């Protein structure tokens, strides 16, 4: 069975400081992993994806994530937070057989000016 | 408007009402999805349509009835709902071969009174 655990429901950082959003996964297959972002009153947007190529994945808006099989983790990072990064972030694992997505509960990122 | 649109954006209905949610995608995709997003819970996949055929019904109660007349339009018909059905209902679309890269609409905020 596939699932993801987002370890923090809320993360608060100051503008210009690094961002770390944590995600651990469980999968019976070699997983495909994703991060989606949801800004207020907007739909979810794909931020980045890992599909068994390079373990360090770069996404939009300066975000990146590293797939670590030994730790079953796929943490999302950004070197310097911007006010526009304030949103809800979802870690997602794919059921490679059926192409269904399994979402985490989300982490709300607050950026303090 | 481009991408995935949903109407209405907000809906308040009584438990005896019948209403419908509409989703339209302008991306040329052939797969469409309905999700339920409740507070503090992971996004729940409800229904999947591929080329207008329903391929997934994730044990959704029969008071929710989907309809997909063509690859661009998806409806969710609602009747005799319960207060616990209050949630944000998200529509998404993708190419069937790239189901992990889903494009989401802004959602319909449903309140059942």
C-alpha cells in the first residue's frame, strides 16, 4: 500500500531563511513522488516530481526535493523563502500500477516578513 | 479562462436539495477526476474518468453521482447530502498516460446545512 506522512502540519519561517518541509513515504513499488502546492482559493499545482531518474529534483520557484530511499524520505527545500511561498504543500505518492495519487495531509507554510 | 474551471465556487444547500457541480477543462486532456478535500484529512479521490468512461469509484456513497458527457466536462450531481459532506470539492484533469501530472481547478466550497 502507498501512503505519505507529512511530519509537520504547520511550518513558519522568516523571509529570506531556508525552508524545509518534511515527507516520509511508504510504498510497495519503486515509488513516484511529487510535491503539489495550493495557494489560497486556488487549485493545486504540481511543484516537482521524482520518477526514478535523478534523486535530486528541481521544481518551480526555486524549490527542490531529494529522494532518499534509505530514509524513505522526500523532503522539500528552498534556500530562501519569499512571501509568495506562503501556501499549503502536499507530498504525494503514486500507485504506479493504477496511476492513482495518494496525498499527505498537507503542511501550511507561513512566511514572516 | 484557461486550464480547469469549476462552478459554482461556493454552494450552500440543505439536506433535501439537489444540486450539481460543474468542471470544465481546456487542456485537451482525456482523464478527469473528482476529489474531496476536508480539513485535517488527506485529499480523497472520489471518481476517475478516462475517455468518458468511469474507471474508478472509490467507495463513494450513492448520494454523489458523477457524469462525464465528453472529455472536457465533468459533473457531480448531489442529492440528500449530509452535513459531513461539507468540504472543498476539487476537479482535476490529466492525460491518462501522465496521471501523476494533474491540473486542478480552484474547487467548489460546499456547505450542507
